[in-house]
C-alpha cells in the first residue's frame, strides 16, 4: 500500500483529498504548513508527495527540495495559480508533475499512478542527438548549452523520453498533455507545441532527428538514445 504525503493548508481541500486518497487505497500523512511538513519528513517513508505551492509560512518549493533530498520520491505540485513561471520553477527544482486547482479526482488519480510508475522505472538522465535531459533537476542541455523550455514543452519532451520504443499517437499525446497548463490542449495546440519543441531541441528543425513524425500515426523518439 502506497503512502501519500499531503502538504496542503486549505482544510476543506485537505479533508476531501484525504478521503479521496484513502478511498483509492492509499494511506495519507497530512501537513498544513511548511514547518509541519519538514518535521514529518524525518519520520515515515513516503511513496509520493502532493505539495501545495502556497503555504502560510513559506512556499512549496523549499518543501519539494527537502523531500527530494531526504526521500527522493515523486512530487506533484497542487497550484491554484495559472502562472506558468511558478510551474516551471517547480519542475526545475525537481517536481515530477503539477495539477491546477480545481482538478478532477480521476485526473489526479491518473497523475499519481503515472508518477508512481515512472519512479520505479524511469532513468534519471537521457541523451539523444546532442540533447541531454536530467529529469532529477529538470535541466535540458543542447550541445552543452542550457535549453529553456516552457512547462508544457518540458512535459511533452518527457512523454517521448519515457516511451522511447513507442509510436505515440496524437490522441495519446493529447491525453498526456491535457489540462497541463490550466487550459484544454487541442489538436492544433499540440501541433504548435511539437513545432516549438523541435525549434528548441533539434539542430535542424526542418529535418528532425529527435522527435520523428510517423506518417498517418503520430510521432516517435529518434534512434540512438541512451539513458543513465
């Protein structure tokens, strides 16, 4: 049975989340402040953390850093903000995912399940075509120089890296990216983000080697990738 570490100061939200998680078979430890969260980290071993970015005595970023240092488990940020800069900051310091309030229970459960699966099998770093991705720190480098991706671009890249041998249909990618930036991701938006991502990570975006198009089906990761 997986144990979830919930850091949320809103009593109503916390109560509903605890009930939801327990109904899904998880055990839950809840902290409502940064100080309380840091105190609990020295006790039980957790499998995943849900962390609110805004806390009454600080923010969730420092809590995420402590969680990664002490237990190195997946962290999903809970945020009521549509501020992408905050989301990018969270991903850059090691968060695995985020979800914007108000969220659908089924979506949250799907995100938790995906994060738990990836934590058991995903490598911490990958390299392909001169592109280096450190998923522990959220740093992406191309030929030695850092590449700055938006939150949705970074998530899109991770979908490919986590499925290196699969052809990813547009429908599958839309499911992975749905509501990732607090808005519905439609087919046209996906095309735009594929184009933007290629412009940032490909040496020749017109002739991509990292994200390849599979005619009539979708996309796949290029060959020659390596993981650590």
